[in-house]
C-alpha cells in the first residue's frame, strides 16, 4: 500500500446501524487528504493486518454495541485506550477489530498510531437503514474523522 494512512470503514450497510462505516466513507469519498487511502470492509478484518505493516496511522470507523445512548460518538486512541472485544460487533465482521488489533500487535504490523471512532448503534436488523440517532451523528463523525485525517496527513508529510 502506497498510502501512509488508512481510513478503514467497517460495517454492512444492509444491517441498520452497522452501516455507519460505509456511510462515513461515502461522505468522505473524494475528499481525503493526500497520503490517505480508504478501505471498506464488511467481512473478516483479520485478513487486513498484513496491509497495516507500512502504515503510519490507521483510523477506523465502526458501529459499537448498544450501551444506552444510540448515536454517541466515541474516539479511542489505541495507544492509550484498550479496544475490548465486546465493544464492537464481531458477528457481522467475522473476527472483529479488537482481534485484528491484537493480532497486528503480536505480529508487529500494527501502525504506531491507531484511532477508532465508534458510533453507538441500536438497530442491526438485516434490511434496515441507519436509525435516527445514528443517522443524526453521521455528519459529525465524518467531520471529526476528516479533521483527524488532515492532522495525521500533515504529521506524516513532515516525517521523512
């Protein structure tokens, strides 16, 4: 991969709030800073960890399991915060992001910077669209991720 930063949009747009990752990717398509690549993933994330080897940063967006506040956006910096398996929906992605991050760390392919934007979902039924609260959070999470990518791209371009 020639890009130094990857935006990984996780989820299935045919499963309600699980579609937040692809929805954010659609919002940001064609607007990413130089050096940033976009990857959609609706399946097993473990197959991607080798691709992370040469990245300076990985930014992920995904739905999180219901916890009582649908639409809540959480930013996790994986240098400081642990990504717990129950935080993300592993059932729709095969092995989930928590397992992929753990494997990448064990294999030495984890980028030095890893950030996860998780939007708390409430509806994950096949054939449904984003719930109201998650749809209402879409523009905000896309803007936050865009700002983060701009900042990371500037840092990456400053490093040889």
